[in-house]
């Protein structure tokens, strides 16, 4: 159960990506406001968790800076996404909104990977791959806002497909990290030989 609490934010991000992907495929163009609202809530929670962690653990160096920066950025973007007047502006540029979602998710995943590595917690390199994929998807969605790059998918459908791919990569990273944690615990108990 401790492992699940450790990766609660990643689990929340996976749930958001799946829900957003389903909503975007279910009603392309019609649910962007719901996706924006969900995104805002997820970012407020993730930003709050990062800031609590920063003030509680007081990490130093680049890792501490990254935890604080991602916390402040996620909280700011989350609040910005929940304000009705800014929602209208973001929905006008829906491709940029989706790109922003991928960029923030990518930064958060990279921060999570490096923080786990520094703290010697179980983490998979798949999380870093997922972070890179998120940024690539963000660029792809932003560049394709007119639909000329990938003409057979609308902006909403492309974002949905990328959300599902990102959720799959995050889920793989989570499963591999849990597996690594179990292996470490078995090694510590002497049930399997050390490498």
C-alpha cells in the first residue's frame, strides 16, 4: 500500500489521461471545457502535493529547485485553468491547451523520475521515456492545430490518441516501479540474491 501512496500523483495523472482521452473521443470539440476543468483540478492537487513535499522534506540542490518549480507551476496552471475568464481564452486556442497539458505532464514526470532516483526510491526509466513522449505529443498537437500535419484526425482526436498513449506509458512506468520495489523488498529480506 505504501508504494501506491508513493505514486498517488502518477496514478491521478493516469486517470486524468484516460478520462480526458475518453471524453475527447466521445464528443470531440464539445468536452474541451470538461477536460480543462479536470486538468485544473489535477494540476492543483499535484502542485499542492509538490509544495507540501518541498516544505516538509526540504530537498536541496537542483532536485529541490525542480520540486518547488514544478509545484508552483502546476499550482499556477491549475488555478489559471479553473478561473472562468481564462477558461474562455484557453478554449479559444484548444490545441495550445492540449499542448500545455502534455508539457506540464512531461515536466512533472521528469521531476518525479529524478526525485525518485535521488531518493533511491523504486522508479523505472519508462517514466523518463513517458516524460519525453509527453513533450513530443505536446509539440505534435501544437503544430497540428490546423489539421494539416495529420489530416485524418481532428485536433481533439489527435489529443485523445496521444492521451491514451501517454496513459499507457505512465501505466507501464508505474507497474515497472512497483515491480522494482517488490524486488528490492525481497532482496532486503534475503529471499532473492543481491546482484
